[in-house]
C-alpha cells in the first residue's frame, strides 16, 4: 500500500492512478498528524454468476406469462384434486 499526503497525491495523481490500475492501494493522509482519511483502490470487475447447477442443461416455460391464481399460489388447487 502506498501512503501519500493530499498535496503529494494532487501532484502525482496520474502516476498514482497508474499504480492503482496495477493493483496497488493508495492511502491518502491529511494534516500535520498525517491521519489516514481515504483509500483509492482498483474497482473489482463483476463476474457473470451461474445460478443453479442445470444452467444450459435444463429450461422451463411459463404459460400465460407466469400469471397464476391465488389458489394456485397457495397450493389450494391441489387440495381439491
């Protein structure tokens, strides 16, 4: 992790951004006490998530656009049968 003051951060902004793109973190220090106030890090790219173990193997079809009656939702239509 790279630590730098606000003034140094402003002066070396492009170089520090290059370091961030390489995977480093930059911690910005503020004031005479050089208190850490912020961190700059690379954004993690989102990966495509596979949901379920049957992805690409199985599929389903919804009749009527997936609309169901309240009785079907509550399972009451099965009780009558």
